[in-house]
C-alpha cells in the first residue's frame, strides 16, 4: 500500500493520508480485513509526525472504515465494500461530466449540493 501526500497542498497532511486510504478502499486496492501499515511506519516513510498519521487513522476509525485494536493495528472494515461499489458509478459520472465539458470543480460543486 502506498500512501500519497502532496506537501504543496493546502489540505492538512492528516486529511491527505486519510483520503489516500479512502481512495485505495474505493478502487479495491484495500479490501475488508487488510491491515494498514503501522502509523509509525507511515510517519517515517512520509517524514511526518506520528500524531499526524494517528489523527488520520482515528478519523478513518470514526468513519467506520478501519478498526483499530491493540496488537492488531488498523484493519479495514466491511465499510470498504460500498466504497468500492460506488467507484464505478463515480468514474462513469466523471466521464460523463468530461464529455459535457464540465470542469472537475463544477462537478464537485454539483455533488456537494446533493448532500
């Protein structure tokens, strides 16, 4: 598993880490039962503070995407399955928006209106 961040992004690092894990779950690269790398390993690999990664993992836990247990680490839950099921729908929507000439920002705004 490769967690990606963009140091130039205005998004907080913890949010980027969580988004990277969500994206891997949505694309099927992470499946229920898969273990995430230890927070310490991620922090070392990215050159960020351990607490930054722990906050990302806690946010994912609060969303129900991962289960955190002592001795087991962070494990992907069954909540990853619906994300993966939606991925194809989202990809189709993005293709349709591109075909209609809509920008990604416009599409994102339309999606946000339908919360």
